[in-house]
C-alpha cells in the first residue's frame, strides 16, 4: 500500500526535477555538444588572448580542440568556407585586403582587445640622434644606408613582415610610393628570429631599423624614447583599400616618436574577432561573449614581456588572468548565457 500510494508522487517529483534541471544546465552550458575550431596567427603576440577566449568558450560548454596556427590568407579563406570557426586576431584596417575572402560568410565582432594598436618604423635612438634621422626619407642618404647596411649590398637592412602578413602589403606599398626600393632591403624571414637578431645587434651598439606593432614584446625589449625612436613617413600614402583612413595614420601622444603628432604611416588598428556567420547565427552566446569581453592592451603588453623573458606557459598565464579578473569574466559569461 505504501509503495502504491507514493510511486505517483515520486514520479511527479522526478519529472519536475528533470524539467527544471535540463533547462538550467542548457543555460549554464549553452555550448554543450558544439565544437569550435579556433585559429591563431603566426605572430605569437596574440596567442595570450586567444587562450583566454579558448578557456572562456570551454566554460560555456563548447568543445575547443587544438588551436590551428594559420597565415592570414589561409585563415580568412577558411573562416569564409566554415572550415575554421573563428579567431580573435583580426587587425582592421590593416587586414582590409582580406575582406573579399570572407565578407558575406563571416563577420567582424569586437573589439576584443582595447586600448589601440599602433604600427610603424623605428630606429635605435643613438644613431637617429647622431645622424639626424627622423623619416624614412633619410634612408635615401648614402651615409645612412651605409650605417644600416649589414650585408654589404648597398642598402639599409630593415626587419619587415613575413609574406602573408597584412603589414607586408602596406610596407611594400610604402617602399614603392616613397621610392625606397633601391635604398632599403626588407628582411622578411621569421619575424621573431629577425627581431632577436636586431636586439642582439643593438646590444653591441650597431644601428638597427625595424617595423613593429603594439602590443609586442619588441617595445618592452627596445623601449621607445629610451632605446629606440619611432620615425615618420615622408607623407601619408596608404594602399587603396585604406585610403579613406589617412587621417588616422597620424597619431598624437606616441611615446618615443621624433615628432608629436607622429606621422606613423599606418592607421591605428582595432583588434577584433572574425567569426563564421552561420556559426554565430546558431550560437548567440558566442556573439554575446565576444561583444562583452575586452582584454586591456596593457595586460597583453605584460604577458608579451613575460613570454619574451622565457615564461612560455600561455595556458597558465591565461588561467591566472581569468582568475585575477573573475568578476568581469563572470559578467561576460552571464551575458553569453542570457543571450542563449
């Protein structure tokens, strides 16, 4: 008698518990059963915030496997096709030339890193002051070319961007429009190795010329205003797809520039996510997270400096950053869960 009377009540309780817990779990883990294929760029200065977002997606229940390291052309084509879900390393406008590969099938969401990202050309401060170097135009001078000619080909050597990077296109454009092809030799080998060689040369007192961007370990190793200076371009002249951004290629308050405002020749960038559109439509939690989350650029500087000093455990660095910023992270995750 006892069992017969209580079974319906027990069944009702079980059904009620199931009805409550299933939606609650679904909201807590909106990505349960869904895979994200993430990519990261070939430059390692963006791997820190890639790992942060990987861990946040995992907290939302998404399955994120090994992150793919891709060149720009390969990523933008892959995200358009849907072979890759996303990356958080879209640099715009410097990546504008790749828009045709993904527009209509993937979209830009962000920014994911705040604080502004600048690019430009730098010279060691000692040589810049001794030889009165303030512009790329000065590298047409025979004495300047000779001072920076490390391989004896009669041209100044400059650490530039490897093939496939967005900055490569702008630098090549500058060499053409400023008439510097016969004056500057662009070193396009692996950037990290080429910059390590430049740092070693600087340590021995040799003149160095290089391109860099922020955030990047280079500006921690060679501090603008102390070790190196940003030099200017002869005039603002951007590739056609960025021509309407000419005003943004001159920036005030650039620490360590030879002039203020500083005519860098590159418009300041926004660091954004680029995500397959079909995936975004099916996963509003991902859009909400990317729209809510913002990694301060100063924190990226700090991690890049630690990485350059030998701390290569990016997974642990990202975990520590999330723990240190738990209140903000929880608010981002809650926004994502509500969107789902």
